[in-house]
C-alpha cells in the first residue's frame, strides 16, 4: 500500500512538472521600422522611370461624403474634398483652400 501511494505521488509530481516544461509560444515579431526617405541627391527608384508630363496641383484630397454630394447635386463618384493645400503650389496660387470641393481640373471631370 505504501509503495502504491509513493508511486501515485511521484506520477502526479512528474505530470505537473511536464505540464510546466512546455515551451512558451514565440513572442510576436516587432513591427517593421518605416523606411526613411532617401537623402537628397540620392537617386530614387522613381527617378529611373521615363519622365512624362503630369498635372501637379499641390493638394491632398479625399472623396466627397455622400450627404454633401447629394446636397450639391454631384453625380456619384465625382468631386474631391481638399484636405490640404501645399504652400506655394499652383493650387495655393489659384486660391484653393482647405475644405473646398473640386468638381473639375482643366475642364476634365
């Protein structure tokens, strides 16, 4: 009887130790650091592309909210809200201000 009790206690102790001996899960990977902008004078991968004329306005825009679009009678998907105007840009020179709504650019929808 005494041997059976010792065996049972030893078995319980080993099972308890085995449960704590499991390897912990791997820690999550740290977030990837943002790539710093390239230093001035260093070629950028965009500079390798052929140069083509583009329209530069100097604004940051977003879509017109549906409620505002309906109030102004804009067709669905047309128009842009000006979120930011870059100083000394063509838009700033033309008098475009933050929260303006653009309907056309160079007579284009």
